[in-house]
């Protein structure tokens, strides 16, 4: 859920769910999420489940480097 956030709650709410605040949800529970963005996440998940781990590894390394450059060392360690 941290790497590929998808909707975990049911129905439309007037405010964001806990998962959205933790970065584990796209926020479809309270705002309009473009279908293309949601489909992009699903495509990435399928690729990962089919064994393509090198792509996600590169993405995570890039996020870790960006966090480190921004002096967000706790975030970088969390990504690691």
C-alpha cells in the first residue's frame, strides 16, 4: 500500500480517510481521481506481481535519493 496506493475504503466520504493521510490511498473516497491515474497504479501492481521488481526498485531508490537531498533522512530510511 505504501508503494502503490489504492482505495481501501468504501463509498464517497466528505473528508479524507486515514489511509489518505498516511499516503496509502489516492483519495478516491473524497475527491475525483482520474481513471488514468488509477489504471496506471493497477498496471504497476500487475507488473510487480509478474516479477518485474527492477522497475519498482529503481523508483524507490530515486525517491530515497530525493528525500535524502531534501534532508528528509527519516523519510529516506522509511523508503529503504
